[in-house]
């Protein structure tokens, strides 16, 4: 859990806060009037966050599937499903 510190207090102790976040990995949330304003995190926490963000995939199922290893094997079936979706086939196909 992150520790909350008022912005004015953080200004007075910024070097110590930076050292603490970098050395211990503690997350420090800077608040103003009780509302979160920003966060101070160490480099390892930043690396974890960036790694997590790079793993997040958005878009349609077909876009996601295109990133799977071996997708080429099922690509014709995905294309067929998209075509059937537009022709009013008996069974609805939802890929998005």
C-alpha cells in the first residue's frame, strides 16, 4: 500500500522521499487537499509498471489473436467467421 504525503510536506523532504522510493520500492502518493495529485515510485516499480502496460492488449479478438504464436494456422477460420457474420448465417459469430 502506498503512503500518502501532503505536497507541502513532500516539498520540504523531497530528497529523502526520492531516496526512500528508490531504495525501498515504497510507493508515495502526493496529495493536495486530501486528493491524490501524483506518485513517486522507484525505478524497479516503474519497470514493473511498464512491463505490465506492454502486456496489455486492446482491440478486437482478431487483433489479439493475430498476436498469438501459431495464429497463421487458424487465420482462415477467423476470416471465414468474419465473412459468415456478415451474411446472416444461422449462428451468430462475435469476434469483437
